[in-house]
C-alpha cells in the first residue's frame, strides 16, 4: 500500500511539473500573440461581433484561471514561492486587462450599431462577471504567496490534503464551464450548477474539519484565516463563473432570436 501511494504522489508530481512548464511557456507566448481582452478598431459594431469577442475573452479567462488556481494550490503545498510569484504576476496582468476592458465599455457601447443597442446590457454584465472572477482569483493567489513570503507556519498535512482535494474539484468545474462556453452547450448550465453545489457541500465538511482543528488547537489563527479565506474566494469564483455563463447564454439567445 505504501508503494502504491508513493506511485500516486510521483505521478501527481510529474503532472504538476508539466503544468508548471506549460504555464511558463504560455506566459511567454501571451506577450506575442494573445488576443485576450483586446479592443476593437471597428467604428460600428454588430451584436454578433461582440458576442464572438466576449465568448473568446471568457474562454481565455477560464483557461487562465483554471491553470492559475491549480498551480497556486500545488505551489503552496510544495512551498514553491517562485512559482506563486509568477502566478501572482500573471494574475495582476489579467486584472489590468479586465480593468481596461471595463474602462472601454463606454466606448464599445457608443460604437454599437443602432439595431444592436439592446444587447449592450449583456456585454456590460459579462464584463462585470469577468471583473469579479479576476478579483476572486487574485485573492486566492495573493494570500497564499504572502503566507510563504512571510515564512508563516506551514499547513498541517490534512489541511494540504483538503486543499488539493477541492482544488481538483474546482479545476473540473472550470473545465466543464469551458466546455459549455466553447461548444455553446448552455443547456448544461444546470449540470454545472449541480457541480458547484457538490463543491459547496465538500467545502462545508472541510470547514467543519477546520473548526475541529481550531477547537483541538491543532492550527493557529493565521493558517485558519488563510484556509477560510481561500474557501470564501473560491465560492465567489464559482458563483461568478455560473453568472458569466448565464449572461453569455442570454446574449446568444437574444442575438439569435
């Protein structure tokens, strides 16, 4: 049995190493050819054009958040402050792009063709949800990195195990959200909501375990605040992801009607 678990951790280690290399390569590539959250040069924009652009932006955002979330938890578990620093820098760039997108909303709405004006509020909603998601992933990653940088006491083994468990669930949730938006399978949003509810139930049990650790004095206040903080921001991230997909679904439905 001991050899079996050793094999599992070896495979997981190889997988995380591959993700890290992919993350670094993608970050370098981003500066050259990424179209994520780019502005439009068109003077007059149709609703269909905005729909295509926002779907691409949303897909790229979900991909980036999914990788950043998983690598942040894994990097924290292995106390890899260099990796967490790189992820934090990437998240800050992401937040800057979303802020720029938000700032350009007025310009986009001004350029909408007359027949597309009624779709403007869908665009505003989508940008707002992207902004909320950017905020949440930032405040998952930033406290984890600060914890390592300040040399706080490491998490207990069971705390790490729980983080890895719900990190896998969150990654699965985000990958399913990506599938829905890329394939326009919006009828599966209810299934996504069920996945979110399942994650919430798991988190509720893990929060109870953390409370038991506090009562038994098996953890300190700094670690518990971080633990609950990651849980809270993760819940918000999942909620805003569902909202993003709902807004995109409504945009698609209205545009095609």
